[in-house]
């Protein structure tokens, strides 16, 4: 038995780290959190409100066997290294492991793996620390807050309007989307006209009359200008200015999610899942190694250990003039700078060299991270911008062009950010250009745009709401609760989402808002710094919150169930539409006296013949509403597929081919149709 036990969160990391550490170490995984709040006690919160908000923790379902195995190995080890992820959540997991496994203070060390590479893992083991109790209390406070708000408000909304859930940050994010929709609905478009003079090599747009900005509100005003113009446009001024195009900061969690959304089309959840794999370790033939540093960070800082070889790499591969400097940003409030920005673990692991070891999506995200990091250490690009202003009977027209003088960081980042040349002819003051081609076009002001996923994440971060590592979960929740739909990849609130927001604002406007949520994030940071007492923060919140909940249970009007027009066959009362755990269903309005539920008539859509019996593969739904395809002779035949069968056999193994988003692949082997 190894003398040293290392406990990490992820099973995929454990084998890699064990290879690095050698035979004296055994590495095991907790598979994330092992405990959570119970659902007993007052309102099922798992928190003793009357006794200083003391939490009652119980093993997470399915984790009892993990705890038992870990306890056995703890007992047989001399030293325990708690190596959960290097953030508040990871700190809390380390504390739970220590507490649940009965590990004594002198028996453990806390280690932080900011990157999974041989040298950094060894360095972390050789420089252990202890659990930071303030970070643990901060995470614990967040969990209790989310439990109280989530349980109490969700119960209220389910009881009153049939909505599915509410949450501390989730409901504020939904409010942003609803508020934006109301801005759009209230928006009154205003007419305006543009006038553009068209020359052979460029166009110039009207922007001033004499020294005043000009706005043309209708066609009559536009025609008045057109009738006042001559064919001759006199050059009034030519301004040439060299401008720097600044290179970018390295990625934080939030900016990675935003850029991956806009440039790669990845949802936040997908981005974080891929980044997790890149961090935990990829088999690159000679070794299994983490390709990026830890991906949950608010920092843009890069370590000297990376910067020095990266600067040398830039000089050797692109030339000395491309070497830039380390970016420094003003530290924002609410920023956790415990570790670095997201970067590759080695500048020598170029994307082209790693491509053979990565899936297509892993390669795309790794390339983005690699090139963004390298670009952050490269020189600014520079452009020569030329602005020409013409005068025509006191009407001023402007055209702008630019030429890229030096590509700088765009040398590596041009795939994600272009800089197109727009060349203007050489002209001097007083010269005259002639054209009789002048276009007037009608336009209307546009309402504010709905939030895309990237824009919503940016807004949440700028408002200081939630933590970037939670944004993917927040977005998934409001989508899965049917509070929003996606139109052209932008969020539009549903009627349920709007009603949920309106009811919460009616009774909780001083709590479910951006200011209160931001201030609570600041309080959590103060707890993490040891400047505030965790249960005093909770007591202050609960004193404000609970009376409002009780008032809402008393005064919020209960939404009447929608009648179907049918009568209950058992008691003669009207049947109504109700919403349950798995969606809507029809039941008796006289519940609980009458428990009649109308059985749904299911018309099964036949897809193809079953390959394993004489039945048919039909479209079905799981208990949670997810579509799948199974044999209509179930349970006699258990043939089933998550992807739609295409009634063709795989040429390699003979199993059924399936269609996933237009891509045909085998349901059993790796065969894919090109």
C-alpha cells in the first residue's frame, strides 16, 4: 500500500497524476462533491435556521460507495493530499473530504494543481498548504443562500402559477432577458435618411451641415439636400493618423465563453466541458498531459515560467519586432486572482502538432486559447487611417480608409479578428472631385438587440452577478425550465418566463435585482477574505427574505388552472391542464378529493423495422421528455437508440446506422459516412 494518498476530483486526472508521482503515491478520485445539504428540517432546507444556520450534510446519492472506498485507503495511508480543483468550490470539496473521511489536521496537506504537467504537479506536491477556512465558509454561504432562495421561491411559484423554479442568480438573469424584451416591445422606430455620394473608388456620407451634425427625418428633408448639391465636391481636409490596434488580454473564464460563442458557435456548457478535458489531460503519444491551465479564473495574469519561453518563441518564429509585452489590467472588483489566466501549458505544443490527438471541437478550442495567449504577448498591430472631408454647398461629406502597416498580433490571431485594407486615393486640400451619382436611402432606428449567450454572459460579468464558472449552468437552467426560447441564437422570454419574472418583482423586487445580487457577491468575497462573518450575512439576508416569502404565500394570487372543456368521467367536475415534473397533463379539478388523471393517447410514429425482431422501431419519449427510438415490442425486445435510425446497416459491423444532426454514423462502432 502506498504511504501517500492523493485525492482529486476527476477520475481522468488520477491516472496521469499517479504516473507523475510514482509508486509511493496512490491517486484516487472523489468524482466531484461527495456531500450536499440534506432535504430535511425547516422547509426541507437542510439548514438549522435557529442554530446559527448550521448546515446538515449528507452523502450525495450514489456516493456512499466512493466515501467507503476513500475511507479504507485513508486508514492505510500516512499522508493525505487533498487535491480538488484550485477554486472556492474545490476548497469546499477538500474540506468535505477531510470532514467526511475523518482526516486529522496533522494527517493531510492541501495541494493546488493549476496545470496537469509533470513539473507543476511535482512542484505542487512539494509546496503544499492547508485548507482555507474562509474560502470554505464563502462557498458554504453561497450554497445555503442558493438553497434557501431556490427552495422557498420554487415552492411558492409552483404552488401559485405552476412555474418550475427560481434562483438567486437564475431569476436575475431571466429578469434581464424579460426587461430587454419589454424595451423592444416599447420601442418606437424613428425614420431617418442617409445621403451618400458615390465616386469611382470610394463613397462619402453626409454627416454635417456647416459645423452642426445633421439628421434627416423624412424624404422631403432628404430631397431638399439633394436639390442643394452641386456635382463638385471640394476637399476641405485630409487627416492621416497612425493608430495602434491593441493586442488582446489572455482569456478569463467569461471571455473564453464569449469568444467561443461568437467565433466557434459553442454554447457555454460545451466550452467549459471541452476546456475541462484539455485541462485534465490528453494522451499525446509520449505522455498524457494537460494542454491548458485551470479554466475557472477571473485573472489575466501569466506566470514568468510561461512568459519567458513564449517571448523567445515569438522572436524566433516571427521576428523581434513581433515581441510585445505582458498585459496589465486594472484589477476589477469581484475578481479572484488566485491563479493565472487560461493559457497553454507549453508554448511548444502548437495546435498543428496537437491536432492528431484532439477531436475537431477540442482542436478548435485549443487553437483559440493558444493563439489568444500568444497574441497577448505580441506587439500591437498598426494601421494608417485616412479621413477625407468634402464640402458641397456647406454640406459636409466624409469617407474613411485604412491600410494595415504592421500586422503585429494579427499574425497569429487573424483567424478570429480581421483587418481589411480600404485604400483611398491621394488628394490634397482644395482639390475637387466630381460625381452626379448621389443616393438617398430610408432607414429606421432599431430597438436594442435581444441577448445572445455571449452578450448575456458579458452583461452578467459587468454587473458583477454570479461567478463566471456558474454562467453555463444558469443559462442551461432558464432554457430547460422553458423560461426562454432561442430565436436566431438570441434569448426570447416565454409567457411562463415573463409571468415568473413579474410575480417575483411584485413581491421580491428589493432582492431579485442586479444591485442586491451584486452586493451579495461582494459579501461572499468579504467572507472569503475573512472580513465578514458567514452566518451574520445569512441572518441579515434571512431577516429580509423570509417575511416576504410568507407575505407572498398569503397574498400572491393563485393562477386558475385552464379548463379543457371536458368533464371528469369519475366525479363530473371539469378537467383542467396541470403542470407536473415531466410537463403538462390533464386531471380533475376536484383534486385531491378526485385523483383522476386522463391517460394521454400516444400515437407512435413508426421509423423502420426492428433489426432484432419482427417489431417496428417507433419514436418514443423518456419519463423526462427526451425523444428516443425503441422497439414497439418492448419489454420483449429492448432494442433502442438515442439517435434516429436510418434503416441501413453499417458496412463494417452490420449494426443499424443512425442520424445525428444530419451526420450518419454507426450505433455501435466508429464508422461514419462522409
